[in-house]
């Protein structure tokens, strides 16, 4: 949601908002994999970091070995979609400069913003960054290292590795980076990796005609519009924005700047702040952390998370409009696993590359941890009352991986098949209605998953 009209009048919606609380702060960015408190400053623009060490993973039950793997991954870190926020920030900085109203700190902001815009423009707005490519290469290498016997068999038996994307350039580039990671680990895999194919119904479903009801929800659902307007109108938004501009501009200039313009400027600045780590290679000298105090950055990240929550996440209790469309992707995960198990597929792996608009609904539909708790009508989503965080649910490069294990047929019985799920490379239980093979195990019978996930 763009907010770049710096001198526009404020629009308010009469709505009583419950107590909002953003908990925790951080003093600095950590571009190599920020801890939880720091990641709360960046929302869904948080660069990717694996969430568990393989040494902590459970061993499969005795007699079972991996026979297939599949994933769904968000594209990696990228340039911002356009230069609108940067141009808006620069416009107000130029106005202040002409009036001699920049503080010393404010005078340092313009060159930083311009450098970020130049880097994004040179890369191509919206395109995968070098950091994003590295995220996927390294994720692929870790996948291969976790499953050496599987990938050895894939190469030896020439089992196809199928690659699917939304067709958007950053997902295609992410797929290319991922497969380069696989071949860097084992060059023999190059001969079995298939050319990427585009499947928009599967990996860009939020924009397809069959989901016109969801698009109508985004365009003008009264309840969603009211709750988001009410969250934005919380007094802490204006207070945070005022603190931001007061550090950058002298008092008279700030006093003459309408509250709506202050909020618009501060939110645009936060968008740039959140985007900068994703371009750490292309714009290595850009550091916008000095221009936003951590508590203010976290407040604006919360506002962005609220939009994600109501537009792509679990949303309102009793309504499924924001995530039921992800059923097509869940069905595909189950179908590919079943096809491998019953012998109708010779694929060794299926790799899918998509967007936050698909990952967040899928996480909600599957009941993944911290991804599924909706908000009650009249009680807006906050960091205090709900665990949903964009940095956890769908950071750049977010991924859900299913590994299929089989044992050998014996005594005339067919092989059994188990599934282990990784969410951002952390062993993750399926929802509570799904029963693992033993208490506390992360391995589930495929038949059980087909029943408990409701898509048999």
C-alpha cells in the first residue's frame, strides 16, 4: 500500500482501536541473519536465514530412507518494486534543503536514499538481488547436504528434477540460483534438472480469474478497510512519524508539516530502510538504520505486518477469503508425494518458486506455527495479542519443504511412506489434527496427511 502524497490531507475512519503494543527493540541491523527482535524491524523484507541446524533434526524411523523431496519457496531478496518511496523522501528533503531546514543528520539522508535508488534502478526494480541469489544457492546446498543419498540416487538413476515458477522474473532468477546451488554441490545433477516451467494457477493464484472474490476483498472489503484505517490512525503512528521528522528537519519546518505528511514521509522512509538489507551487495554503503530509531522502525513494521495479516494471512476469525485459495498448492504438494509413493511418477524432486502472496495463505491454510491465528472482529491484530510476524511467516526466500521417506516392502506388504516437513529449514509439525507416527515425531504417514489435511 503506497503512501507517497506527502502533503495530502489525513483520512480517518471512526473506529475504536484496542491497545496496540509493539514489544522488543533492537539497536542495530545484522545483515547476516538478524535475531528475532531485529527482524521485527523489517517485516516481510527480512533477508532469509535458516531456522534450525541439521544436527538437531530427528533421524527417520528405522528402515526408512528418502525417495523424493519437494518445496515451495518465495523468491529471494530483491530490489523494491519501484522508486516511488525514494522519490517522495527525496522531494521533501529537497524542499527542506531549500529552506535551510535540514539537521546535520537530515543532510546525510539524501545521498543514502539516492544511492539506494541508483542501485535498485541499475538492477531493475523488483528484480532478484545478489543477496537473493545467494540465499537460494545456499538453501539448495543445504537441501542437498541434508539428503545426500536421495540426490545421489537422483543423479545415478536420472530422475527428473522439475522446476516450476510463477513466471515473474524474480522467481525465475530464484529458480536458476537454486538449481545452480544443486549443481555446485553435485555437477551430475545438471543433466536431470528440467527447464523451468510457468504455472500461474499454482504459483500466482492470487492474481488469477478464479480468485476474483479475493481480488474484490483486497479492493474494497469494508471490514478490512476499517480495521486497517483504524490501526493506521492509532496516535502512536503520528507520534512515531513526528519523532522521525524531528530528527531530520528543524522545528519550524516540522511545525508547518501536516501530520499526514509526516506519517507519509516516515512510512516511505521505513520502506527504504526495510529494503536496504536486500540490496546489501548492490548498495554496500547504504545504511539507513541511523535515520530511524528502533522503536519507530518496529512500529512501522507492525503497520506493514497488519496489512499483510489482513490481506494475505489468517485475517478475520470465521472468514477464509485470504487463504482458502492456497488449497490448489496444498493439493499439489499432496498429489506429487502420492504420485511418487504409488509409482506413477519418476520425479526425484519438484521445486516451486513463488511469492509472499502464496506463501502466507499456504502457511495459514496448513496451520503452520505462528501463521494461523486469526483476529476476532472488534479486536485488531497487534504484536501483543497475536504471534503472526511477517519476518517469521514469509521473509525473503521463505520455504516449505516436504521430504518423502519409504521403507522396503516385506512379507508381501507394500512400502510405507512418511513425510517430514521443514519450514524455513526448521523441522515443523503438521497441524494438531495430524498424528505423527509416534508422539513427538516429525514424521507422518502419507495416508494420515491426506486425511487430516482435508485434501485426500
